[in-house]
């Protein structure tokens, strides 16, 4: 299996109490709201790769990029051998997503910092072309640049994936 695409630490901020309870109440006025936060590895591509590895498909690889920062190192560590094809970029930050959850547990909004995904180019995929060509199945994340998606789809077609 091969997954290509995004990974990011997810930050969840949870509002306590009922300060976001009524629509009439203005909550975007700069106040500080009591709450808690937690951090976890995430991203569609990383989550799928991690799930497949957890199911025993240990040849699964994620082709992606992360920053040479603590979140990037955590993502690489979380995948073990599945991260052999994840590149660390020193000039970029690892993508991240902050989700604001209200007191009911509902998402109020998210803030995504996804600029690094533009670096997942056809040239990055070419470095791991044999992984693509020898895959039985490929999962593509929609956050990839269009030219990268086209390149991977062309490789898959030439390699008859799936369908051998």
C-alpha cells in the first residue's frame, strides 16, 4: 500500500462552560476563554498510512514532506518504517491544523497551515517511483498539487495499479 499526501499535527482547543452557547452573544471580541488543548499526529494521508500499518500492512509507505521541526519528527516517529519516504524540509514548517471545539463538542472553526503541501511535487514522487510502481494500491490526498496528482495517476496507470 502507498499513501501520498498530507500529514499534520492536529491541535484541538476545547471551550469550557457555556460562553459559546447563544448565537446572540459575541464571542469573537478578543476575550480569553477557559479551555484545554491537546495535540496529536494527524492528516488524512498519515492517518490512513498509520491505520494500514496498524492492521499489519507493514510495507505501507507515506510519500510526503514535513518540516525539520518537532511536529515533523513526531509524525515520522509515529509511522516507523512507513515514514521512510517522508522528507524533512529545513525551510518549511510542518503543516498543522488547529480546531476550535465549543462546549457541546462541535467544531466552531479550524485554522489550517498547509503551505508545505505545495512542496509535494512530481520530483519528490520520482525519488520514490519504485515504491509507487510496486504498490498494490495507492491512496491520494486531495491536498496534493494537481500536477503531482496527475503524475501519480499516470504512474499508476502505467503500472496497472490496481489490477495486477
